[in-house]
C-alpha cells in the first residue's frame, strides 16, 4: 500500500553522532500520527529532513508514492508539507493577516490588498473555529493564539501534511484542548497531522497511529487502540515510570515574603494587584494559573530583572527592592525562567560558557586566586550531561545545536549547581522527556529535603500535585485561592484558574 508520505531507511549524521539510523516512517491522509520519543531521540531531526531543512545522508523520502528530494523547505511546501515549529516563526510587530499572507500576498491591480488578506484569514478562521482577529498585532496575542496563527498560515499556504513540533509544550490545559479540537477538524478535512511529542496521555487522546523513536532508531509502531500509556512509556524509556512520594517535613522560617505587590505595565494596565504570598524553607509552593495572569512579571520581579513595582518583598529577611540580579543570586537564589531562549541561555556560546552564567562568582568555578577556572567549568558541564542525560554529549557545542529539551536540562543542571536557599522555578519540565522529568522532579524534592524553599510555577497538573505542599492560583495578578495540595482537584483548580469560585460549581 502506498502512503501519502513515507521515509525508507532515512539516516542523518552530525559528525560522528548518528541522529537517525535507517528510520522507516509514514503517514496517511485523514490520520493523526504521533512521533514519540525522548529528547535527543531524533524526532525533530527526522521531521526536519521531511521538511527540507536537513538533507539525509542515506535513505529516501516518498510523497504520493514518488521519490522526492527536498533541497529546502520551499520544495516541501510546494508538495503541501508544512511545519509549525516549537518556537514560532512569526513577527510580533505585524498583524495576524500580514504574518499569514507573507510571501503569498493577495493583490488587486498589482498592489497588495489588505482587505482581501483579512477576508482570506477570516475565511480559514471561520472554517476551523479559530476566532482570531486578522487586524490584531501578533505581539498582543497569547501563546495559544500565536500557535493558531502559525496553523492558519500553514493552511493558507496549502498544507496537506501539517507537522506540529511539541505543539502543547507552551500551552495551558485549556489551550491544549482547543488545539485538539482544531486537529480533529483538520483530520475531518482530509489533512494529515504529525505531532512530535513525548507526552503519553496526549498521544493516547489525539493520535490514530503512533511511532516511537529511541536513540535515533525506530523502536516501534502501534495503533492507538492496541496500546496504552504503560506500553508506550516502556517503548520510550525502557523502565517503569517513577512514583513520587512527598515526604512530610515541617516547614521552617519564611524564605520568601510578598506583601501588597502591585505592578503596572508600560501601558498603565495593572498586571499584579496587591499580591500576597509566603513560602517557607523546606516547602514547595506550587503556583497554578493560565499564562498571562501575571506569573511572568512576578517571576521577573523576584529575579531582580523587572523594576518599578510597589509593595514589599523579602527574601531570607532581606528587602530586595534595590538589589540587582547578581546580588539576589549571591543570596542563594536560583531562577529558572519559563523562556529558556530569551532569559536562560546564550545560544551562540558553547555549553561550558552557558554553565558559567550566574556561577562565575562562585568558588566552584574559581581557582585559589579567585580567577575563573575553565577546567572546573568543563567538569561541571560534563557532570550535568551525565546526570541529566544530555545528548549529544559534547560540552564544546553551541547551545543552538541542542534540542529544546536538552537546552532545558542544561539550565536545570546549571541552576541546581549552587547551594540554594530559595529556588524560583517556572515550568521546569516543559519540553523534557519522561526520564528526565523524573530526575528534575526528584531534584526539586531533594531541595525541599535539604531545607530549601521552592516556588514552583507550572501549568502541568501532574507536576503540581506530585511536588507541591501548598498550592495557590494566580488570576488577574492576585492569588485567588490557596491551601494544602490535598484540598484541591484539577477540576477545582481549573474553576479558579478561569476566574470562577466555589459558588459556581
């Protein structure tokens, strides 16, 4: 039987590292295909070959039963293959319509027609239920809305095969469900959808056919009705998922105290509204909430990045109003930002230099003369590689050469190098595979055991309940409910996250 898209014995190498080895893969019309695998398993590399970003070293790609050679994404797009990347390829300063029609602008009398562009975008939006204003600037949209713009753009360009790279990595549960509704509409419209992911429950919910890559080799193919989460987990990581046990521990003194914190953005809108919160040593405080309700600004204020706020913040009994980022770090604070590419890494520098960031004043990285010791930096980077299973294991490679998940592992390893008294952690396992999720979560629990305070900001309900001692929900810049983790269910949290309350159940 001929498949719509198929690879036969596809192989790709980067120097001595084999990213894909003799990979056979296919997808068909009106089918949702999931490509599962841990970070570094070769998922994105395989799809980038199909999309024309990489050229295979061996093997072949067939489309509609005919062998094809894609020298660039333009060749793949001409066949109807489109890819929505994990980091969106859209321009914030342009409108939705301008982003979507770019490169294929509708014209009247030889001149770009803004009205026709908006009409075409509305037509696709109405057909798939996107509810996107074509006149809105992309920079004003939420992450979920930006993803919809990317999908509309792919459809406008004539997508027959739509590749989604980790599409739910930056989405809230509500946005994820909205995306799944779109995917089902695409399937009903005879589109082929390929989802690159490592999330097992989502795969079972949305996929029809499932491929599993492990260490660059195709480890199996199953139909959804013939498998379950347990089997897929074993195919991915070859070990039983870890059960997390929150050991009871009496919390100590306040490590973080926030009183009446208020912040207005540049346009004068109130982002944080008289926020109050306390986190104690030996405690993990989990913060839930739909993104865009002030979590990012709260994080950046605590990290010392953002100024201009009012209220009172004390970390370890010290007022941080006038403290710099460096001073906050030297107090024993680590901050793991939700945006690793903008705030966590310097992608053009190698791993050693990135491991040094924030640690350059630490005795761990200095010799007896208090000068930087690059041998110690290399050793620390190698230890992070081993502990967090970073691939490829080359500390001299620039960070941009690593997958998003492996970049996240490096950040976590770097920030946990120091002796921490307070860890402010935003979405620590976003884009990270099952095995390393376990390692990261275990290390967060270890921080608690050692008496550190942890403020955990996460949209992952499993993570929230596995780790948190107390949970608070942020809505429109304030904590609207707070209590022991066992007092909540996902449904109850979702009610508060959407601005509801107990009376609306």
